[in-house]
């Protein structure tokens, strides 16, 4: 029996949108309590990481910001204090190169000796560099994997033993929409975010037995300095694919993450369009590639 030609993608989208919207926009009011928590955030000097710090501090938590550049960390701290009107004691900063495990383990280990174990670790540090595969140097693949994937592994290796010893904890790993869809022009970046996804799925299964919770976040394009950097390198087809798709603010993404982490959600997909694509990719299964091919052909026409 041959494969039946798929229904045109736009019809598929319209037909299942109502069903998916139920899944991505649940009703009900849930009180979120973030007082007296200790939150460790990598990539905390800008973007989503900094916005998360604002959200948690506004809710009464203390935050430890991690990044490589101490000057940017201190600038972020000053900005957060100004926004939240909090006492500066609510924020600590740690200059850490998460691509270097020995350094990360030493600095985090020394910090934990004199401070409380984080209730929540958020691995938000990440870099991206788009471009077609043949145009990308191998160094870019290594740079992105070392930061996005191994940086996440290094931080968890450094913090998790203390969480287990403490008997509780929550780890939040940031993947991307490029971690559930193969996006044209993102071979290097997408591979790292799929790696974070696979790692998180497997680690979640192990940590359930140790009373440690996990969340995996798939943000869409978000208005951050990182996105501005990417725009300079996106191939024309990638830009055409993005089209008029909405870009979320870092603040709105942070609010969604904080809310759903408090609920204990594992999969967190900010943005209605992004969540729709996530559910659509799961519903279509292997047929999602036909939809992507259709979109790429259309984008190529626009780009030319």
C-alpha cells in the first residue's frame, strides 16, 4: 500500500489548531510562591538569564548569576537592583567559564561551602551562530557544543551532588525550538539543542528516584543580544522562513518559565506559535519533514 499524499500543510495547520490550543493554553489560576529560594542561573548577565533573575528576585528569591565576564555580571547586578529595588545582598555573581569543567567544579564547589545549596539551577548560558553547513568552520561546531551542551553538563556535575545530599532540588535546562525542529541554517546550533534535549530526557528518568525535579524549556526567537548577533549571519532562506513570526521578549519568556517551573512542569514551551509547532511536530511524526520541505521551498522562492 503506497503512502497517501499529505493534506496541504496550511489545511493541516487549520484543522488541528483548535485541538492544540487547548493543550497550550490551559485554564486555571495557580499561586506561585518563590520566596526564600536560592536560584543559580548561568548566562545571567543578559537576555533570558537576566530576565529570570528579575522574576525570581521580585518573587522573594535570592539569585546567583554566573557568566564569564565579571564586568557584565556586575552591570547586570546593578540593573537588576535598580529594576527590583531589592537589597544588593539578594544577588551574588560568579565569574565562571562553564566550558572548563575543572574551573567550574572548583568555583561552584568553593561557593557551596559557604552558601546554601541552590533550590533551582537554571542552565541558561548559550550561544548560536547560524549559517549553511558548508560555510561553517568546524571551530563553530565545537564552540557551540562546548558552551550549550558541555556547559550544561559541567554545571549539573558541579551542583547535583549537593542537591542530592540536600534531598531536594530542581534543574532547568534551556533547549530551543531548534531542539525539536531541524531549522534550515542551524546545523551547528540545532545539534547542541537536540543534545540538551536527549541529555535532559535521560537525566530526568534517573533523578526521579532521587527527588530531584527537572524542566526542559524550548524557547522560540527571543529579543536578546544573542538574537541580534544571529541576524548578521542568517542565510536568506532562514530569514525568509522566519518571515513575520513573532519574537518574544526575554521578560515574557522568563515569566512563563518561572510559572511552569513552580508548577513542576517538565516540558515548557513559551509562546503560542512555538507551542503550536511543538505539538504539531509530535502529531505529524515523520510527516513533519514534508511540511518543513514545503516551507523551505516557499522560503527559497521568497529569498530569490
